[in-house]
C-alpha cells in the first residue's frame, strides 16, 4: 500500500497541506483552518496516511479532532525542524512540503498530546494560573517602580493589602503619586482576582486526584507544585521507564557535549550541563520543592544535600541532585500509587 506523508502548515485562518509519495510532492491543498474542511481534505487522500504539523496554540484542538482521520499523527517540535525549515525559501506552501519530507525521513520529534479533553483543560487552567502569577509580579513591580520615581518606599505588604492602602495614601497627602498608584492598583487587583479564580479551579479539578494528595506528603511539596507536576506530566508511563528523559524534561537532567581531541589524540571528556530546552513551570516546581525541603532541614532530602556538600559538591549541583532524587521518588509513587516512605531513600 502506498504511503502518503502529509505536512500541514497551520495558520489561524488558512492551512496549507502538501502530500509526498515516492519522494515527490504529488498534491497540495489550501483550505480554511476548520475541522470540517481539514477532515474533508484528508478523506480525499488515498493509501496509508501519516500527518504532521508543528506544536502551537491550536495543536491540542487539531490533534483531538484529526487523529481518527489518519493512520498516524505526529505533532512535532518546531525547534528540531528549525535548521531545515530555515534553509532556502520559506512560505506556507514550501513549509508544508518540508514537513512532509521530514515526516517521511523520520526526522521529527513528537510532542506529547493527551487524548483526554479533561486533562487538556486541567493543564490549561494550571498554565493560566502561572501566567497570572507572572502578571501579578509585573504589576507589583510597576507599583514599586512608580514609588521609586518619587523617592517613596512603600511599607511591607501595603501594595497588596487593600485595607492598608487608604491609610498609607493619607500619609502621602497631595503627592501626584497618589492618583497614579490608584490607577495602577486597578490592574493589580484585577490580576489578583484572576489568580484566585485559577487557584480555586485548579483545586476543584485536582481535588479527587490521589497522586496530588500523596505528593504533598513530601517535604517542600505544596498543593500548587503537586498540581503543576500532575497537570504537565499527565501520566507516569509517558517516559517509558527512562528517568533521564523525565529529568531533562523537568529541567534538572544533564546533557553531555564534547568536541575534538586532547594533545594525546584522545577524545576530550564531555562537558555535563543542565538541559535548557525544558518546561519552565515543571522546573520551578521541582527545584522549588527541593529548595524548600532543604530549608526545612530535618528530612531525608536535607540530609542528602548536606552529605553531598560535605563530599565536595557545589551547592548548585547538590541542589539539582536532590531535585532529581525527589522527582524520581514522586515518579515511583505515581506508578505504584503508594505514599511517601523516607526509609526507602538511600
């Protein structure tokens, strides 16, 4: 049976598709980016059908609605495609053909997407929460910067506490800063409200998830960090029992790079460094939990950190070693659905 390799360059309005068979582009389509139009085009293509498009804002929606139209669907990592995609001319039509060629050559790196729409919505709420937290920090920084312009140092907590604001503003008397702060507080209060809505929604959706409750038994692992891990990792079987892939995805794994030979003609020793193309929300949760556990002191992870530092490891490397240990423990708890047992940690 002939295999049709289909590359799709997706835009919010139109999608270009290129079909490659026997090393040639044999068909091209340009259709509106609607599920009905895309399903109709895919139905016209004959043979064994393999479809790919790049990860993006619409990838989840397209994946869930088109996966039953083809024999194989790969949502691919656009960073992996960068060098080839940027070589030579580029437009939507050309890019669709390049994707089809990359798919045929098996050069694509698949990006995980869930078949369960509830998991997708859960992750979207968690992502919204972290986005709103970042925006709240920006709003507070704007308020502080405005105060500095007038040489004013706001008392601790007054910028976030509505009840204390009025009393503090009275002290500023008729300064032009007063009206400016009132305007900026409108933005901060709106974002703070959004943060509370997201937090409540996250709590409701994760309330009956057993692993979120179990993870909170670990020192340093609070409800937000546990929920973030659960939402983004989704399943304990995603990494095929390869904890190194899990570590790298969460930003605490190491990558080796080496080039050339030394003066004796032997290959140079590889340089180990943290992976940087990672999920930042996961990294913040994992490293933040390890740091909190270390600060709490009287637990197995703090003892591990102290032992590593005594043995000559730098504090940064020791922190990431503890992060990897905690992540491995959490992964094991998830697969076995059991609670935290400090005695099992060596």
